[in-house]
C-alpha cells in the first residue's frame, strides 16, 4: 500500500464547508418552520398558533381559550377577532382599566394568522373577511347613510371618535385599515355591538368602508379641519385665535406710535 | 344777490349741492371734531359692530343662493358621498353653496366665522362695560339695550345655523322642541305652533329663515341705532387719569383720526375674518348629512354662545319630573330654563341694583379700574365662572375623551364646580382687588421701590423709593369710594325691610374697603422722609471703579 | 360744572385727595413729528399697504375666474375658496393697516379735551318742555275729558288682540298625536333605512339593530314625523341577564327586547349601546338607561325610562310588534299621563 499523501487543505475549503453548513441548517430550519400561506387553518398553522397562544394568551384566556380571571372565553370569537385585536395592538392587553388601548403591534403577520387559525379551530366564528369586501369601490352614499345610523353616535359623523360611559370610548377611525374596520364591525370588540351579516351585509360593510376612506383621503374643502369635532373646537378657536388676533390689533391700534 | 362765493372745484360743487339739501355743513360742524377716547378696550364694541356688518354683507350674498324649503329632493351635486341621497331643498342648496357655486363656500365661512366673532366680541364688550362700571348713570338704559342686543345675536346665530337643516343643527332643533314641549300647560301647543304640526314638519325652516334674515336683523339694527345714538348723546366714557374728569372727555377728534382708525378697523376686522375663513373649515355640513330623527353624531354641541344652555341641560340632576294632580312638569327641562332666565334677568338689572346700593345719583363718565370696585368685580368674576362652568358643561363628552377621563366623573365634577366655583371666584377676586388697591396705596404714599439701598449717616439702611409723578399719582387716587349705608328710619320713624336690606347689601359691598390716599396721609408720609434721602435718591448711583 | 354736582352722591365718601387734577399729560413727540425722513418712511409704508390691497383684490378676482367648478372636482372648490379668501383678506387688511398706520404715525396724536353736556336738559328747556306739554294737553283736552281718555285706553288695549289671535293657524291642534306612533299589532320590525324585515334568528347576542316600522320607508308624506316617534332599538341580551317585570315578561322574545330610541329627556336618538354593560347612552346630554332593567335611568338628566315596544314573532320567524307603545314616547309633557 502506498502511504497516503496527507490531504492538502485548500484555503477555500473552509469557506465552502461553512457556506454549505449555513445553507443546510438555514434551509432545514426554514423548511421546518415554513409559513402557511398556501392554506389558512392547516394543522401546522393551527399548531403554531396554539404554541403562540399558550405562550402569550393562556395566562388570561385559559389554556384552551375557555377564559380565566384576566380574560373572557375566546371560544366562538373567530379568526376575525384575533386578527383585529392582535393586529391593532390591543392584545396582549396591558394594564386593567375600562378599555383596551391600541399599542404597537407585537407579532408578525404570520404569527397573527397562526393564532387566528388556532382560535378559529376552537369553534366556528367570524372569519377574516375576503378581499372583495375590503376594496373602496363601494357606494359611499349608502355607506355614509349606514354609518350615520349605526356608527356615528359613538364614533362621530366622520369617525373622529366619541365618549362612552365610565371612561370607555369609541376610538377615532382614521388610519385604521379596511380589514380591521370590517373585523371590528363583525366581531364587536369590547363594548362595541356586533354587526353581523344579517344586520349589515358584507356589501353594506364595504360601502361603509368606502365612505370612511373617502372622507379620510379627501380633506375638507373649507381648509384645516380643527379635529372634525364640531362647534366646540370652532368656539375655542374663535375665542383664542379669532378674538386673540383681533385684540392684538386693537392694542396696536390704540398704542401711541414711536 | 347772495354774497356767497360760488364753488369752483369739483369737490366744492358736490359739497355745495349736497349741503343745499342735507345740512351737511351743520352735521360736520357738530360732529366733525367730536372727541373720542383711545383705549384698545373701547374697541370691543366696534369689533362687534364691524363683524355684524360683515355678517350682513356675506349673508346678503347667501340669500341669493339658499332656498329655505323643506321639500324633499335628491342631491345631484359635486360631493360624492351624498350623491343620490334624499334630503330637503334647504340642505341641498346649502351643499350647492358650499361645493358648486364659486365664492359660495368662502362667503358661507365668512358668514359663520363672522357670526361667532360677532357674539364673542359682544360678550367681551359687555364684560368690559361691566368691569369698568360704564353701565352707571346715565348709561343704564344703554346697558339694557346692549343686553338685548346680545340676546338677539344669540337668536340670530341659532336661527342661522339651523337653516342648512343638517343632522347637527336638526338635533339642536329637536332638543328645543323637547324643551318647549316640557313647558307647563302650553308646551305641546307652542311646539305645534312653532313647527307647524309634529316635529320636524315642513314649516320650521322657512319660519327660522324669516326670523333670521328679516325680524332679528331689523331688531338688531334698530337696537344698534339706539345704542349708538345714546353713545353719541352721552359721549364715550374714559379711564381715570390726568385731565380726565366727569365733565369732560379726553381723546382724539373724529376727523381725521377716528375716521381713519375706526374706518381702517372695519377693514381689519373684515380682513381677519376673511383670512380665517380662507384657512379654516367651519360647520362642515357635508360631514353631518341631512337631518333625520334616527341618526346622531357623537359630540353634538350647539355653537359656542348656546353652549351654556346645553350645559345647563346636561348638568341638571336627573329624575326630576314633578306631578301636580296627574299633570307632569319635567324639571329636568324647567330647571335649566328657570336658572338661565334668573341669570339673564340679574345681568339685565345689575346697574339698577348697584345704583340702589350706592345711592349715588351723579353722572359717571370716568370709569372704574376694576380693582377699585372690588365687590362688583368679584360679583362679575362669580358670574363669569357660573357661565363658564355651564359652557364647559356642554362639552363633557369631549373633555372625557380628550383627557381620558370617565364621562360620569367629569359631569359630577362640573355639577360641584357650578355651585362652589362662583363662591371661590368671588372670594379670590375680592381679596385680589383689595390687595391690588393696597399696593396702589403703597405706591401713592411711598413711591416705587427702586432696589437701590442707601446707608444713612447714622448707620441705618433703607431702600430708596422713587416717588410717582403727579400724573401717575392722580391716576392712583382718583377713584370713587363708598361707605356702607346706615339704616335710617323713614318719615314715619320706621326702619323698613327695604332699608334694612339695602343697608345689609351695602355692607357686603363696602365694609371691606381700601380708602384712597388722603391729602393728610400723603403729607404725613412725605414729612417722614428726611431731606437727605430725597437728595440722595436724586443722585446718580456711583460708578464702581475698575481695579486693574 | 355745578350741574353735575347737583345730584345726591349717596354713600360716596368725600376724602380730599393729595393733589388736584394735574391736567392732560404733555404730548410726547413721535419720530414722524420730529423727522421728515421718518415721516417719508411712514408714507411709503402706508402706500405699500394700499398697493398690497390692490394686489389682493386682483388675486380674489383671479381666484374666482381661474377655478371653474367642474362637477365632482373638490380641489377646484377648495382652490376657489382659498384664493378668493386670501385675496379678499389681503385687499381688506391692506386698507386697514394702511389707514391705521396713517392715523398713528402722521395724523396728530395730541390728546384734546372736550366738555361734556349732562344728559339732563337745562332748567329752561325743561320748563319750556313742561309748558309745551301742558299746552298740548289743554288744547286736546286729554286730561280734562275723562270719557275720551278712558275709552281710548280701552281701544288701544283691544286693538293688538287680533294681531295675536291671527297667528292661531301656525300649527294644528295637538290632539293625541303625541300619544300614538305608527306601530300597530302585527307591524314588522324592519331595518333603518332599508326597510328589510328582521328575523328573530338574525338578532344575535350583542347585536343592536336600528329599527323602523314596516311601511315607513315608503311613506310619501310625514315620513320624518313618523320616524321621529317610531324609531326603535332592537337588542338581544342573554335571557339570564334580563330583569323582567312579570307583567311585561311576554313583551320580549328569548332575550330580544325592543325599546323606543327617542330619549325621554328632550328627544335626541338614544343610540349608543354598550354591549357588555347593556347600557344605552344618549350622546346629547348623557342620559344613561339600563337595557337589561326596563331601560330605567341610571345616570343623567332623563326622568322616565324608555318605553318598551312589546314584540313577538310571526309564523315566518320575523319580529313583529304586538301593539303600539303603551305610553307616550319621547320627552315628558304636561298631560303625558292623561
């Protein structure tokens, strides 16, 4: 037998090994934790959601979503509720108080979808709305009429927000995505009533969204809007800036010139 | 055969033509050099006057385009979210003015901002008149006329903003209807008369229009004419100061100074209103939609000058229906009505109350600095606080969301504040006025502190006070001073209840008082000062020598 | 002037002041009085402002002409309002600032004094006036002829009465309009504004439906007047949470209750429903009603609970009213209980 020549290490060999190692481990990991865009509600997604749920939600909502001291039962609330609450940052809830506030969103889109799929799997409930009802090509006139009858009393005629009792409130609606508006209507978060599809059909909801987005995108023809909260802002402006400026002029007028 | 020289220039000929027919020469002789005092606080009434002119001019434009009809129509204008919506012609024409008629929106905004400023300036003017005592004889009647003007202004504003028949103002009308219905015995009948039947009916907008463009402006113009006529007859008041007495008026002549200043001021007020209207939205009726009894917007408030009445409705305690033989009087409605009426009556008759308390029947043309009438100023502060709490009470829901508080807590806090606020305001203001008077007294007697310390030959350190000059001194001591009235028996030897009451109120007014510095006190204070101090006070301070 | 001192000074004190009135302060000379250069600068400033005004007026006219409003284009409306407003503001402010600056800097600012005349007429004028009035009275016989005077007062008192009575047709008699609404036995509850009837099964727990009676949508006349009385809120509450008076137990259906939407305070729509507290809040004056307890008032100025509409389900499953409200809806009034 010939004595083996010692293996000559090529300088670039190490690089290749590391590169291959990264590809394999990274790819392997990605393959193991791939997202489930292909199918919502697949067993993998639900399981992923369940893990996230146990880590972040179960302490208040119970290990099986049945409810506990900190939070109500989530059985039957549907994917839409989770997508809304977590997607607007309201959940995970923080300090106790009359109402939840929007906070920075803590989860990625995939994680929210997974948790939504998990909660949806507990019992039937409102689903995440299909794309066709989230476009803004509905009828803004009909939407405006429905908004004023069903929503304006809490949210104000153009969605600037309003007060409820005991420290609760209906938040302002500008900047809220079409999807979240739909989901809020269909799930009735906190003290907001539920507007099921018999009350406001999906077409109705689309019209309302169209109306809200029209108002949001087109500023007022009259100029700066002073918050769209009506005569109170206008009265304050009159006294502070209107009279204020005019009185400044009167002081100048009455003062002796230099 | 006249010895009058014929005019040759164009101006001369015109003047000659007019004077031949209008006694222009006499008018200019009489009024041309009339003197008006110059202080910025005297211009508040002018702000009200000029903003009223702005409102009338812009309103006239609007009358050519607005249609006061409650007939039903479908909107076909530029604003997409209302296209095809069912509404009244009044609302549709208001939308057309706002979106589809050039110049319509700017004139509508000028009209509404102008109206808000008109009522605000009237209110501030009333406060100035109150706190300076300008309502005293001979101006008591002018105060009442001005008070009526303020009410008419509120009425004109309310009828005006209800004309577009939008959801916000329509709910305001609904509230008025609820209040009218609650009036005992005649309520439902008056409601039917006002609305021409059941609410909302088809008559109320045209009727409000008639009130808004004809009846109320006519009343305002008539009252304004009387108000200004009395101003010319009585001449304007002036603040105390050197040369200013009750038998003269110190200021500048009408021509040319006041014509320029007051005339220029009209353009300035109009210009500010126009600038605000170009930049800021007011009353965006397109956001509210047409009036319908079913929808309502969060944050439903009236224009600011009606706010105190809405606040009264919110702050009234609940559950107060009173039944008499099976007939119901809703005190939740009647209590605010009664309280506001009492408040208004007190405001209207205040000059007569004060005249009764002081017994002073002289003419007053020199104003009071507010500190020199501590009780009046304190009463005014209490009244303003009462009004302001009611006004703030109209925005309880907005306060709650803005400051993240409970609506219920805000309301309860305001109910408490309504009662204790005026009391605290009275007490604090009175003490502040008395303290300021004491300070004035101190300055009159001893001059102003200069901060320069002087060492006297025998070792004492004193601070040099700079005596005020005679002009400043006069201003500090020239104010009216009253004592409490002792109750005196009348001709029959009896002390009547009226006399006792007057004496008691007079005591409240004048028991705590700071008298003006008397001649004797002044001379005594100055005798104290060694001539050396006065000499040293006149010297320039020594320059510090630099050590190099 | 002695005329002024004629009056009683009441409780005013009469303390002698340290000095007497020193007269008007000496005039302080302005730069524009002293220096021709400053005066010329002021003149230029004033003229400049008047020129700015002219430019402003031109901008306003341009604003009108340059932005014709072609249907649906909101930016043209905005531009029109903005440019006309700014142009008008400049045009007005230019004149105003120019005129006032002129008065302040170039017109004399020496304060002068003018005597006042008391409002009270002179004694001779008063005497003459009294003489005239007495003469007129004597010549007319007003005081002397009692019969004429008294019947005149009577006539003057009566003549305005037709002017008041003539307004009698401002509105019809109230009758019992305030005590009845459009609801009848069997009227279906329908959605506002579409008029689509509502099935009991559609009203899930936590829902609120805004309701009008069937037929209201298609009324040709008096639509809003009927709506102002007939508007109703339809809510389903967990039957276990619903407190019910035994007499009204059959007014609800399986936790579904219907109440008048018109506030019993002053008539606004009580529309805010809080799902979990089951409170109804009126946005106008914050009257709060507990829907699970006969809508009794729990906060705010209202004095009466919201009237309940008795409902049932017809054989197709649609919700119907059993009858009209059993008490008047809306604000309380004088004969509401009669």
